[in-house]
C-alpha cells in the first residue's frame, strides 16, 4: 500500500489531539474534511477506535507511540490500513500490525493531500 492508494480511500480516523490549535492531528483532520473526506477523531473526541461510528478504512496515528499501541491493541473492529505519522512509529506498533495482517505505511497525510487529493479545498500555506 502506498500514499496514493491511501488517499483514494473515503473515510479516515485521525488518532491524536484534533482539538488544540497548532497540533498536527488538528491540521490533518481539518484538511481532510476540507477535501471532502469522511473523518472521525479518536483521542480528545472519541475514547477508542471501537467508538468510531464509521468503518475504520484508514486509521492515521498522530499520537505518542505508547498511546497509539494501546488504542490499536484494544481495537476489536476490522482496520483497513494504518498510516503512521512521523513521531508516532514504534517497533511494537509495526509488529502488532504485521501480526494482525493490517497494511500500514509510515508517511504523512498532509503530503498525501498535496499530491493526490485533487485540491477540493483551499490551502493556507
């Protein structure tokens, strides 16, 4: 799975602080929404991945690796794929995803939006 394939998906779950201005997870969530993606947020908005009402098509980890690992470990819903943002990665997360046969990539959704989203929204960069 590569970033272009991820950006062709429709629903994203951003895991991290999506409420505090200046936090990467907040920027990712806002830009995904601006580009027409269905987005839910876990961390400050929903307590767990199991609480997400939509299918877990793409889970974007934008959170401390230990917290991301705990959320993934506790998840009982099927996960389509996981994007691990810079700083959110750990060997334990990669091992868990490999063990559960969940496709993942280490990358940045903001880069994916710039390259592949069709630019439905406007950039303030």
